[in-house]
C-alpha cells in the first residue's frame, strides 16, 4: 500500500469538521433520550430490558453508525457512481419483498429479517438513499441539455401522435430519470405514505436544482397528482397510511369546530394526544433530564415521538436546538454542494441532505400534530436500527465528497457540465 493510500485510510476524520461535530452531538443526545425513555412501559413493564441494557444497545448502534459513516466517507464518490444502478435495483427488490416475506410491526409490513443474526431492517431506508443516488446520476448525465429538453412526452393521445419524438423522450429521458422516482414512491406508499412523500419531495427539489425547466416540473407534478389520487383511492381499501390520514383530517375538523373527537372514538389518536401533552408540559426550559412524566404514557417515546420527549425534558429551547442542528446539517451540505463544481457529487450531497432534513422536520411536525402520524424516526436520535445505519451511510457519502473537495480529488466527467 502506497503512502497516499495509507494516509487516506488513516484514522483521521476527513471532510467537514462542523458536520462531524453535529453528527457526534446528535449521537450523544440519542443516548440521553433513549436511556431516559427506557423508564417507559415500553421496556420496564414487560421486564424485557433494564435501563442499562437499553443504553448499551443504543450505544452499540451509535458506535456502529459512526463506524459506517467513517468507512463510507473514506470511499471516493466515483465508486458510488458506478454502483448506482445495482444499489437501486437491490433496494427496490428488497422493499418489494417485504410484502411477501416481511415482518409486520405496528400494523405495517415494512421489515425484513436477516436470518442467523436475527436483525430486522426496513429496505425502504435503503431505497431512499439509492433513489437519490440514481436521480443524481441521471441528472448529471444530462446537464448539457436538461434545461432545453422535455422530461415527459405529451400526456394526451393526440399530443403523442403529433410529436414525432415522443417515443425517444420516453425512452431516453422519462424512463431513466423519472421512472425510478415513481417506482420508489409506488412500492413504498402501500406501507408508508410519509416515506413516499419524503422521497418524492426530495427528488422534486433535486430536479429543480438540476436545472429541469419549471414547465416540465409542473407537468410532472400534475401527472403524479392525478396518478397519486387514484392510487390513494386504491390504498384506502388495502393500505395503512390512509387510516392515519383520515384520523388526522377528522382531528383538524374537530379543531375548527366541524366534528367531534373524544377519547375512545375512532378519530381519537392516543399517541398524538400524549405527545401534545408532553410538549405542553415541557414549557420553555423543560422538566430536566430524566424527569419526564409522559414517558409512562407516550408510546414510542424513544423513536417516533422522540421530539416530543425531548421538548418535555429540555423545553422549547431544547427543541429549537435540535431543529437548528438539522438545519445546520443542511446548511453545511449546501456549502459542500457549492464547492463541488460538477453535477453528480453536487446533486448527491444536496439530495442526501434534503432526505435527512425532510425526515427530521416531518418527525417534528408529527409530534406537534401538524401532519398525520407517519412512523418516520428522528434521524440519529431515535432508538437505533436500520434507519440509523442508512442515515449514517448518507452522511458518510456527504462527508466523503467534502473530503474530496479538501483533497481536490473531484474530477470533471466528460458527460457533465458545471452547474451554473
């Protein structure tokens, strides 16, 4: 191994040091949150785990996540470019497989269990990252012409017939660029509508930053909205997310004085009500670390409702600090994005940062009952699992690009032009 290669694989942390500090800070906060919430009936009443064992489990997940992050950030982004298609196909197949062989939790079939080690993970976490990778790659390859070409053929039969290039547009642009987005959202939304919306929102912003014309974006959004309405109608018969959506709509109607919502009714959401109580009781400064009262009443205080738990113990100020940390991740990623120069690493960094930030904000909005209950965890803070590992994978890619910016090892592929 040469000197340069040995230096590259040294224990030194490369890339944006501020971003490293934020990640480690969020990891430390997760230990506080998970350990404190272990007093809840989720663990204690069942007698399955002591506080110490819960803390050790979370510490192991945090260390594993940092290990994944460190290893990934040492790999040059060009390697991910070559693996993009393979990663996406595997992620999509694993996600589809959950509907056949998946394990059901909380009335949702989203998990696959790895035999022997008995580790369950959500393939949709993998699919989110893979979708960003493939969209970034496809946009990068079209940077020379993307602001001048249609991304969708005509949507009407007569328009299709009048445009002689319709088939070429479909084959050369729509399928490679847009089909992965639609497939990802379609396969995920049956079990997790919120994740599908996060994927779609992230990709839509990537298309905009990737210089797709606004007119083309509007056509795409309209087409997806029409299709999505039909799909939601179908999911209302077989899916889980529409039930949550319907419950939330009824709660909004009650808030504005249209309907009624009482404990025990079909519209009453126990988790959300307990989360709001936790937030209200936190006040400005909170009850203090380990002083939560609602942890004994709030289900999933260590995962889906981690933000409500944080506000109860650390107050509105603590909640604001957590929000700012996630926004800081996005801000630091924008700085990396601007330094890249070439399209693929730029869009990869932006897309992954959007994915993390949108998931965090969605989790917070659920806690304050502004959006329906989603099942999305608070990145790097909620009790560890596959989400922790794939968020670490995404951050590792961001830090890897940042490291290459510092080392000036980014290249300029012939198929890309500079983002202007």
